[in-house]
């Protein structure tokens, strides 16, 4: 049996919502509705089999599982300690 990768849209929604601790701000950043973010997060949680956020009255908190998962899913530019390196084409990338 092969492992399925999580949805890219779900990962984008998760990363933005985790940074902002807000589905509304994540939605604004990604130019989608708050409802779309909520649905993408719910689907990602189902795919991964873990809760990623503790939803309270108008606030979000990351679960311990989400805190562990976030560095693995965040783009390199958002991870502390990242630095640019030269690529073979003369451009730079974050590593």
C-alpha cells in the first residue's frame, strides 16, 4: 500500500492559519474565503488523522501534533535559521 501525500491546498491553508492563528487572516492572504480555509483544514486533519487546531471562541491554538508538523510543512523562507544559497543557475534559494 502506498502512502498518500496530503493535499497541497490543505498544507498551504494550514501553514498560513498556523502563522496567523486565524482562519480569516489566512483566507485573506490566500485570496479565498474563511469557509474555504476551514474546509481545507478539516480535510487535512482527516487525511492526517490528527487535530491540528484547538478551536475556541474566536481563537485558534495549535495542537502539539500541529507544532511538530509545522516545521516539516513550512516553506524554507519561514523556518528560522534558513539562509540563501547559490543555485546552479546563479539564482538563490533558501535552505
